C-alpha cells in the first residue's frame, strides 16, 4: 500500500512540474520558480543537518557560492564541460566541508554556530578578493547554460525543467535518507548523543557525513544558479544569505521535508512582494523575521496549527 | 628606525581599532553572560550610537551633550529591544534567538537607511585633528580618547559588577537564575538591564570611532561581527579577556593588512576566531560560562 | 576465562580520586551487582567500562582484549551495552524506532545505499523492524510500539531502554539503577526480566540501591565505598561482612 502511495506522490509532483513549466506566462515567473527550486535544494540539505542531526550552520551560503563559482569559472573561463565543472564544485565543497567539519563538529550549540559563521564569512571574503579569478565584487558573467551530451538548457523553460528535475531527485534521496537506518541514527544523535554513542552510533563520523552531504546539496544548487542566471556575485553568498537559509529551515519547520519547500518558497517570494515598499523593504523584512520567530518558532505550519488549537481551547474556556 | 616607526604605526592603529572591538565585544559578553544569547543586533547599536551623536551635534548641541544623549537614547533602545523582541521569546531555541536578533539588526539597519540614507556623515574629533608623533609613528588624538575611554569603561564595568549591589545582582542572575529569584532578584529585569548596558557600550564605541571612520547606515554589520570575534577570542566570561581579545585582533589585523594584503583585512578576525574555537574554545583568558546548548 | 576484568583501575577528577585501584572480574553468564553508598563511584565505574571515561591507570579487559581508552561506540560494537541512571531515550522517536536504533550496530545500510533505497536495504529494514518488535514483545511493550517514547511512564521507559540495549545483541549488559522510581510490582517484574536476560546467554552487571532486588538477583556482589573496593562475594558473605555493614547496609538490610 505504501509503495503505491509513494508512486502516486511522485506522479503528482512530476505532473505539477510539467504543467507549471509549460503553462506559466512569461519568464519572470519561470525565473522565480527556478530560484525557489534552487533554494529548496539547499534547504533540503540544510534541514538534514539542522532538523534531523540537530547541528547549526550559519555559513552554508559558502558552499552555495563555491558550487556557483566552480561551475561558473570552469565553464566560462576554462571551457570545461558543465557536468565536469559541477562535479568539480561538488568535490571542492566536500573537501572544504571535511576540512572545516572535522574540528567544528566537535563543538556544540553556539560554538558550532560561531565556527560555521566564521568559515562562511572567510569564504565570502575570498570570493570577493580573488578578483582575477572570480571577477571580484562586481560579479562574474557570461556563464554558459548547462549542457548534457550536447543538449543545451538554454531557455528559461529548459532551465526550469533542469532545476525541478533535480529538486525531484534530491527529494527522493532525502526522503529515503530520513526513513533509513542513517536517518534514525541522526535523529538519535539529536535527541541524546550519549545514548546514541552507547548504542554503537559513531556520532562524530555521522555528523561529519551529513555536514558534507548538506554541503553537496548547496554546491549543486550553486552550480544550477550559475547556469540558469548566467551571472553570479559574491554578495549573494554572504552572511545574510546564510541566515536566510537557516530561516527558511526554521520557518518551514525543522525536520520536515515538505517544510523545506514551504520555507524556501515563502522566503524567496517575500522579498519580491516587499519590493513595492522600496526603501522600507529591508525594515519590513526584518520585522517579519522577528515576528515569525517570536510567535511561530516551530515553523509556519505547526505554529499556525498551535495558534489555532490555542484559540479553540480559549473559546472552550479551558 | 623606519621599520620601528612602521611597526609602531601598526601597533597604534591596532590598539585603536582593538579598543573599539573590545568595547563592542563587551556588549556581546554582557548579554551572553546574563542570558546565553548571542545578540546579533549589537553592531547596529554601534551604528546608531555613531549616527545619533552626529545627528545631535548637527542640531547644534555641544559634543559632550550630544554624546551623553546619544548613549542614553541607544540604551533606551536596547531596553525596548529586549522587552519587545527577546522577552516574548524567552524559551526559544538558540537558533530562533539567533534569527530574532539578526532580524532585529536588519530592522534597525533598514530604519537607519530610511532615516539617514546611504550617505556617510562626519563627526569632529573630540579634541582636535593634529596627530602626535611618537618615535616616527603618528597617533591621532582621537585614538587616545578611544583607548583612554575604553580603559575607563572597562574598569568602571568591573567595579560596577563587583562593587555595587546591582552589579552583583546581575552576576547572580547569570550564574543561577533560580537561586537569584529566590533571594528576590528580578531576573527578567536583570536580563533587560544587560541589554541596556550592552547597548550603552555599543553606542559609546560607535560615537568614539565616528570621527575616524565616519557614520554610515551599514557600518554596524562588520563591526558587530568583529566585536563578537574579539569576545570569543578573549573569552566570553571575562571583561579583561574580551578587551585583550579586541586588542589582539586589532593588532593582528593591522599587521596582516600592512604586511600581507589589505583586501583580506576583514578575514583576519574570522580566521583567528576559527583558530581559537578549534584549539581553545573557552578563549584565551575566559573561564567562560559552560553553556553548551 | 573472565568475560570482563578490571585490574587496578583508577581515575581522579581534579584532585578527587573517584575510583581507586579497583579490581574485579565478571564471569560469563553471571549476574553480578555493584553496590555502595552514594558517591562511591559506581556510575563512574560504569562510565569507565563503557568508554565514556578513560581511566588514569589500570586495565579493563573484555573478552581478553583491553578496552580502556576506546570510544563508547567501539565498546558497544564489541558487545557491551547499557542503560542509564537517568533514562536517555530518544524522546522524539517512537518506541519502536528507539529499539531500531539499537539494531544500528547489527545492520549496514550506508548513505548511498539508503539514499537510493536499494532492494537489499529494504530487506534489511524489514529485518531490523521485526527483530526490534521481538525485543519489544520480550519487555511487554509491543502494543505501544507506535507511541512517542517521551510519552511513556517511567517504568515503561526503563523497560524500553532495556529493550533498546538488548537489541544491540550484547554479551554484557550494564544496568544502571534499573529499579529507581519503580514500584513494588514493577520491581518484581524487573527481577524476572533480569533472569530471562541471563537465560538468553547475556551476562548482567547491575548497579542498584534496592537491596531486596539485589540480594535476590545477584550471584556475586561487589561493594564500593569512596572509590575503593570494600568487599566482594556472595550476597550471604556481603550481608555478614563487618566492613560492609559498618559502611552501608546497617539498618537498611534488616527491614
């Protein structure tokens, strides 16, 4: 029964994607949806790290940037095949993740957050400073579209299908991981690392593994960004974006795969909606961040449900 | 002799910036010590201190009065911030609190941009422009103000924390909130007070550095993060440690910037942060509250 | 050949000698108890055996291999499992999932295999699930398999912890004050469990304050006081041992 259920969900998802891709009017919406999809990919990975394994990363934009620049630079400047460039980005991000992760994941709570924060900023500065390679603060342009076996994903719609196919694939992987021996071990570490260790779980190795996995997700998303927007700048990969990513995870609901979709969508669309307020956009964004975190700390869905339950109980005079 | 002059120059520049980082770091430390919260809006208190004092001075108030009023205003803002943003989220997870304070910082920065625009504003130095010359290196009078006032503030803080009833109550509330409540200390008030005190220190730092770096709506972000690095490097639990961390940071920055490359200047703070976290997380001096959430 | 052997094991914390020159052995299939007043070093000894602490000196041998200094998860892999004095369940997971974590050591699905959901991992999952249910049935919690572990009453939580530890298929099971907080009926049930565990070929070492349970279940008792081994012997010997009576048992046993 469960298998049929899964196949149905997969079919529905694919159908929605195909419909959206074919019917949406104009490139603006397609571009927006591409961005949402790219953010979903990062958030899926980050959720595995934060929601399931219970670790904090305030520097994940760095991996996003590493993937983007690896793909961008290798394909534009050195004419490397996009797939190879993507793989190079993955390798780079994995390497950096291992280097930083081994010492950092020995830290707990705030100290881990601080270490990832520091690391993230260092990468952002490096991307800015290595201007002979990255184009510096003004960005890097002329990135060719993604191509596979000669077929180029040139139009926004082609990019759309590429991005959302990846979303589907990574969703499949993530759901499987969560439901597996590893997923249980991660959740165990989150609830009681001591007991998990006593039951034979190599917590340090697993934490590092999932940190690397989440870095790979972000790197892949970065490569997709480079090929679909053809232009990248260091400012997109800094501290504020790392915070935005973390907020997407929390707003969507930690340890909720579908929550990743919600959180990414909401926080990607929000700045677009707020753009009408011009100068006040930043003010309102900050205000919304604060208000949502104060009153709906368990995420939008659970938060609203909690609020609704609370109201019901008050009405019944309890 | 030239080498000595050059070296001294770095030291002076490092001490100046380091004092500022130390002051900002103290702000982080005060709040973290009392509440185990990292206040990512701290940098914006610095920025507001700078811009508000510039504003008051531009209205015609004398410098000392403008300074005093600016610090008071930002302190009140810190108290209000705690009351509206932190207290309702008292029991939130660390990650939620991080996002709340970052949101608060973004909000303040946005308001500053709306109110003051993106221009940079100047503030005259407290006692004149002419730099002193010491062994071939120059040092601005403002730098002396910065170092002197920082020392005064740090000594004052220690004296306050150890010598006065209020200071002891603040420390008691941070070591053991339950016991503190039992002896009649209003812990929630202490938490609010720590935010106010932090804001005051931040504002002072902003006002002190404004004559040198000018006041801009986005000056707070990097300053805040570097002050935070100073606090962790020195050790979040110890005032002298934080200031020492700041000074170390300032000097390291100046040396790296002058001798290696100025572009990576900002990265120095975070590199040292990582080194400290990996090899000595309690900080160079800190006995640090053992908060591992 | 002893299953577990401690030789002159000692550890101190900042000047305080928590465990001093402790030596004893546990034979296979034994039920041995570790008793002593509060602060005697019993839990510290458990933590030393399971790798949460490394002794300053001495040797801990399990199945003829030295294990002091190994990491807890390595020691678990060698066949020592434990429960905790303060229950450490995975609160956000279901009762069944808690026990399934116990099967972690005896399964192998890695990241790639799990992510791709290869057919053999599905078979392994089904196996993990059925074996975990068996252990739940053994402790009588099978009907609560789908509930969240945090929602169970304390007595059931302790049983769940035992089921989880058993799922690792240990050769030696360490029980840290399993009867704490249990009522008389539950303690009686616990006694039967300990015997049933031994029936399955698992050696048991327990720390307990409940003297009636200890005396009835243990074949041999080790008495600790202030970190030192005070006495070792059968329950009868211990009851009569003047030092033990003086240090600890006294009025409590005469009840």
